[in-house]
C-alpha cells in the first residue's frame, strides 16, 4: 500500500472531517503525532513501528476499512497497523 494510503482511506471512509478531534490527520507530521495513533517502535534504529489506533468516542461514522495486516513505509520506517 502506498505511503499512508491506508490511514488516508480510514480518514475518508470514517468521515474524518467530522471527527471530534482530527489533529494532524492527513498532515506531514510524524504519524505518531496524529490524534489517536500510538506507536511502538523497535529499538533497531526505529525502522519498524506498530501502530495502534484508538479513535473510540471520536464520532466516526461510515464503513471502516479492514485493519488486518496493513503495512506501509513512510519516513524510512515500516508501519504495521493493528487494531
């Protein structure tokens, strides 16, 4: 999947523009700074990060994309999305 396209799809599918808090979503900020995105990066030069997404009580509506086994690369890191 293209860089961050999964998260962009999540934002669009769940009407991100209407969320209670959508801080940094779609921006060039580090993904770990996006509201509701939590990173657990390995110590091996922080090349691989597990993303946990918690957007509960944030006003999501619509159909959410499949969260299983989504990997993408951004800023020379591999991100693994887990629910």
